[in-house]
C-alpha cells in the first residue's frame, strides 16, 4: 500500500528526471512511496493542491517557483534568501517551502578553484538567477558579478535586493567572466571565448561549453538538489544527511547512466 504521494510539478514537465531520481532513492530506502509528475501551468499551483490532497510533498519547477514561495506557510532560510521555493512539504499541517537548488548549486561548484574566480557573469534574471546570486555571494564574496538580462528593468526589479550593481543587456555578453553561469535556455557558448569555468544551469547537457572553458555538469546540481529534497521529505530537514547517502547517490548516478 502506498504510504505517501509526492510529485514534480511545472510546465513543461515531460522531460523531468525527478521521478526516476526520487523513486530510486525511495526504493533503496525501502519506502512504498509514489513520486509522479504533473503538468501545471502558471497560476494553477494552489488549485492543484486543493483538488489533489493526497500529495504531501512537491518538487517545484518553472514557472511555479515564485508562486510556491507565496503559497508556503513557513519558509526555510534558503527560501527567504532567494525568494524562491522549489520544494513544498507538508509538515505538522503546514506547507513548508525550501529552495534546495541552493544546496545543489553549491555542490555543483565545489570543485571550482575559488582563488581563480575574480569576475562572474550571470546570464538571466529569473528565479534561478536569484538562487545563483545567493550561492556566488557566499562562495565567491570578493568576485565582481555582472548580470546580463534580456530585460534590464526586470533584472533590477527581480535582483536588486541581492545585487545593486551594474546590469547589462544580454546582447552585450561576450564571454568575459572567470565563471559563467547561464540560467537561460539559450546556448551562449559561441560567445564564451576566454571564460575559465562554464555552467549551464539546466539538466539536459544540451547546451554547449566554449572551447577552452572547463564545463561544470549541470546534472550534478539536479542530483544534489534532489538529495536535499529527499532529506526534507523523509526527515523534515535538508541539512541532515541521509543514512547511506553515498550509496543512494551512487544508485542515482547509475540510473542516470553517469557511471
């Protein structure tokens, strides 16, 4: 008998690897939990939860992360810092919101040589860009950050509380930056000559990496943000490591055919 119902929600959703990752973990932990996917358009998250009360936890993707932030009755520090929620969990009758993308991105950037990063280019100005700003401000506090966005007004509105500095139109991006974080769905690798590290913050690895740059695998972020979600769904705490977490990560890598 299924004991708990969980889901990943967003639009689009058919490409999501989250059901595979989560089911591998719950099967390894011996939990009879169901984790599925649901296509939910912007503005319909609350309506979905009102109609489907069996769910006690959601992984939230675009375009619902800001909506989930507003919906959450309590919020973790990761959610408050970024004003983004990618994880909703029903705890003691209240929906708690967290942003596990922060942990995922920190793990993803763990092998970057910190002393090499003096300039950071951030492409995009949405929810993922806010997450990225929270992370780089912690990991690289002395680095200069330039934000490149299609809409500079939106960038100022969305990111000014985190980054009151200079923003540019994305058409001006020409590869400068010891570390480039591309949070858009567009391939900018043809403009990336001269960058040292390059991360496409997406999970398909479909976008390119400029010649000469060291590519950072965005799938690492996917795996570790999911691990933090699994911690929340099973223990109520994203900071508490899972029992046999290394083995679970190994199983997930195998399922994703990462070796």
